[in-house]
C-alpha cells in the first residue's frame, strides 16, 4: 500500500504505549494494533482526529505517501 501510517514513530516520540492511546481514544488495543500494522483499508476522520488530539500532532505527522514500486513498474 502506498499510504504508510507512522503511528509507532509518534507513540515513541511521545513516550506512550499503544494501550494508553487506545484507552484514551476509546479504541480496542486489537484495532489499534491493526491500524498500526497497516492491516486496515481505511481510518475514520473521527479516529484520526482523536489520535491527533491525544498525541498533539497533525495528520501529516502520522501519514506518509510512498509510491508502490509495482504500480510504477507497469507504466
């Protein structure tokens, strides 16, 4: 996937554990883990807003675009 979620990086910068963030934003640890691992197809803006609010960051601090090599090889 071309969109990378750098939630691990932001959690490390804030010296926070996934469990603490999940509890603070009302999400299960399992769902947060799936989100961190890039195993989800999308994220609700409300969830992204809650994460940004709690981690005091911007969406751009969490999301990164990296083009898929396969996508470029076919063009």
